[in-house]
C-alpha cells in the first residue's frame, strides 16, 4: 500500500534535573556545593531520506518520544544529554501542525533535517549557584519540559511533470513509453491505484521525473472515484501532461471534465501549463478534432502509446517546456542545508522551578494556577512536599 499521509505525535524529552549535593571529604566537615547540571532532553527530528518512496515506514507508529536528559549528580557530574529520535520521511513530505494546519517544514531536499520538537534544557546543579555570599545553595534547578506536538505529514511527490486524465486514457501506457517506469496497464478504469514516478532521459542528457497518478472522473473533487486525493502529487509539477483518449467520444468534452476537477481542487492546478496528449491515434486514422483554445495549452500532440507514433516529438516538447532549473543559491557555510526550515518559537519561561532539600522553590514571575501546577508536577512534586513561592511556603496536597 502506498501511504502519503500520516498523523503522529512528537514528544521531546524533558531536561534532567540539576544535582543537589555537597562535597563530602574526610576532614572537610562542611564541603561546598558540587551538584552537576542536568542533561538536555532528546529532540524529535524529521529527516528527508531519498531512498523512501512513501510514508509507509511510519505505519502503525503514531508516537515518537525522545528520552529525558540524565540528572546532574555530586562531584559536579553532569547528566548525559538524551539521544534524538529521528524519523525518516520521503523527499517532498510536508510537515504541518495538526492543530492549526500551519506548515512547519517542507522537506524538499534530500537530507533536509528539521527539529519538530525540542528537548527541554537541563537544570543547573547547585554548584552553579554558589556565590561568595551564598556558599551553600540548598537548591538546584529542575529540567525543563520538552515540546510536544501533534503533526500531520503529507507527501507531495517531487516531479517535473505530472500526468492527468480520465481513467483508461493511457496515462500509464504513456509513462511506460516515456520513462524507465513500468506501471501496470490494463483495459479497465482505475488500473493505477497509487502514484508512480518515472525518469525520462532527454535528448541533451538531462533527466526529468514524471508522475503517473490514478485517473480522475467527473465529481472527483466531491470524492467520487479515487483520483482526487492524489491531486496533491500534481501540485509541485511544473507542467501537466493532459492525456485524452482521442478515439473515444468528444475530446473537447473529455478535456473539460478534467479541467473542472483541476479547478475545483485549487492549489493553482488550473493555471498550470499543459501539454495536451491526444492518445490512441492508431485506433482512428482521423481522430476526433480538438478545438479547445486556452493560453495554458502550450502544445497539442497526437500520439499512440501502442505504436510509438508521436512519442519522440512529445519528449522533445517536454524538455523544451521544462527548462533546467536555476541551481539553488549557495547556502552560506554554517547554515543548515535546507531553506524551508521554520524553527518552532522557543517559549521563554519567566520563572524557574528549583528543587530544594525539602521540596521546591519557584523563582521569577510564577504563572497562574494550572500552569504552575503542571510545571511543579512535571518537576516531580509529590504529596507533602514544600513549595516556596515568594515568601509563602505551601505544602503540596
Ligand atoms: N490502441 C491503443 N490502446 C492504448 C493506447 N494507449 C493505451 N492503450 C490501452 O488503453 C488501456 C488503458 O491504458 P492505461 O495506460 O492503463 O490507462 P490509464 O490512463 O493509466 O488508466 P487508469 O490507471 O485506470 O487511470 C490499456 O488497455 C492500454 O493498452 C494506444 O495508444 N492505442
Ligand atoms: Mg494508469
């Protein structure tokens, strides 16, 4: 099964707590503070892997959780940073926030790497708080919680051109003629159930990729048939190869049916330049005329996938209308090697939760009720623990 959508939960790890410890040495009755810092919680990272074809490797797995950082300990030992959890997706995957639908990253480049949930920072150990006037700090910071998000992953294939047309028009036959791909061809509608990419070799040694998708029918945009949900794979194509079975009925009408579905889908598909391919020329010495006049139609080709007639001219035209793309601008060294990375805003906390010998202390501007309770619970507060907030000392119920 081809999987082009997935919904997952990414949970980064919590930071480790800072150590609360004092040096114990022979003949040193009152040793100084020596609690080390907590380690960072693990991030959840998404990486674009050029070897993956779809999202099926994620099937059945919906939660990706990184571990928490190690706690700081005595003798200034720092807790270990937790490892990142990496999930690999095919190139072309769009990562969106499931709650508001906003795009977090568009994984267009092989190897692109995006942190989708950041691990929490480790808390500082009490050794970090020693000052000349406070030589025995009896508290340490707790680690910060990691980010957690519900994410929607949606693969939109990276193709230079895409085939569009009614079922049985000969789209898969055309991809077999044009490229190295061998999609299934049969004399019934909806033979193609999942998109296929083919690589076309050009006259000048260049290569282009062409996507074959399931056929569209009237009403596809309302959910009839199965073509509509695959239209996302046309979105990135620079050019559409609109295949019409010219041996069967009125070619103008058949063109219009598909065109309406493209317009209903939106995303600019109804403005995309097209090469109209009137297929099955072998069946009719004089195929039905095609008279649609439209600025988007760059050329009309009469071909036969059965005999190969017209195919070379079509390939030449495909390459003419998909000129080489400008190479991506050089990225300055030191920057991540992808351009579509939008880091999640890092929320700055206006308070910290410190762990003391007998409980917890909240410093800074404490938040209101529920958020404070969550923060304390996340810091590991237990029944009976003392919580100092400002001048007040509360006992956790
Ligand atoms: N005579 C003739 N038959 C063709 C030609 N091109 C395709 N066919 C036949 O038309 C039928 C449909 O071809 P496909 O390539 O499977 O059509 P499709 O558009 O991919 O169909 P779906 O995947 O169902 O949308 C098959 O029986 C092909 O052999 C052609 O140029 N001439
Ligand atoms: Mg097909």
